[in-house]
């Protein structure tokens, strides 16, 4: 498969860091960028969005499984460079329309996230927006956006619906890391399984989802989607280019605390 930069087409998802395979009745999208700990470029985000629509339009495929490689699912957006993904870069391309979250919520065919390890930022949002998240006992979860100067209203809105405002403040204001069991107890993920059983367990869950009646399932999914509702897109988009997010990016890149942190509270390395 070519690694030349080009947009998605067929089973090519537009980036060498995503691999789409056909495994029986399922499409499988694997994040595979270990040299950057699976940090996601805009092309990777868009490739996942494309994969959802690609499966949806293919009569030979019943559902989509999204997973990572090794001990990494997805840590969120790449803040250090896009590697070979130079057909789509951060900046104007990083509009919410290029991201897969709404597409995952609206997919007529079932989507299961098989979370095999580190999962935070945009990676956790993918897991939350999939129909089901089946996670390894080794997986960890975090929402670090406020450390980066990003007013992620998608998270604040969705998490408040899923786990309540008190736990949402705990997760977002502290940037704490949750274990797989904590995420399950809080209602963020559907199943926790032994790490070695993850692939089979996620496929079985996807198979069960795919056996349900499509039209009836879509109505139920629409009802649940309406419950979650919309989020402040304008405010979130505006924050991405604001001074705080620029400082957050520079602090991350320079492995330091952002300037808004009181000198007595700064730590060595990234927050």
C-alpha cells in the first residue's frame, strides 16, 4: 500500500497511520503510529470519519471495529507534527467538520471501540461516541484539554450527560487519569475484559449489535443521540486559536507548565 500523501479512497483511509482491513462481516480500523504513541493527525481523524461512512455504504460489511496497536489506543491530537500526513495539517483543517465524533454518533451501522491501552483527548471522545466501548483492563483514560488551553465543550456537554456534572468537573478540572475499572464504574465504557481477550470480546459485542434490526436500532440510537444533544461548537472552535491554546501548545511542545500556572504550582515536564 502506498504511503504517498493522498486523500481517502476505497479501503485506503488517506494516511499510512490507519489500516483498514476486512475481517469477515466487519471493517477494522487500526491506529498504528507507535513512534508518536498513536497521536492523531488531522488526516487520521478524517480517516476515521471516512471509515465510518465507508462501512456504512458497503453492503458487504455489517459494522466497524476501531482499535489501536500494542498498548496504545489514541492519546488525542498530535501537537508535535504530522509526519507523512502533509496533505492535511493542523490549522484551518482542524475544523469540527473534519473530526469523526458526530459521524460516529450518527452511523447507521454499529461501531465498537476496542480500547487496548492509553486513551485520552480525542481518542477518548472516539470511544465515547462509538456505540459501545469494550476496554482492556490495562486501559487508562484522561481528559487533558484544559491543560492545553482548549475549551472542549464537546467533552463538558457529553460527560455531564453520561457521568454527571460533579464527576465531569473532577475529570476535566484536575486532568486525573482513570483506570479501566473506574471508567466502567463511572459509566464511561460498557465492558472491561482481560487484555488478552479484548479482540474476541469486542468482535462478539459488535456481532451482537449487528444482529439487531437496523431500522429499529437506528430509531433507538437517534433517541439516545437526542438525549445527549448538541454542544457549543462556536465557543469550542474559537478557543482553538485563542492565546491560551497557543500557550498550551507551546508549553506542551517545550515540556513545561503553561504561563497561566502560578510559579509555586508549576512542575517539571508536561501537565
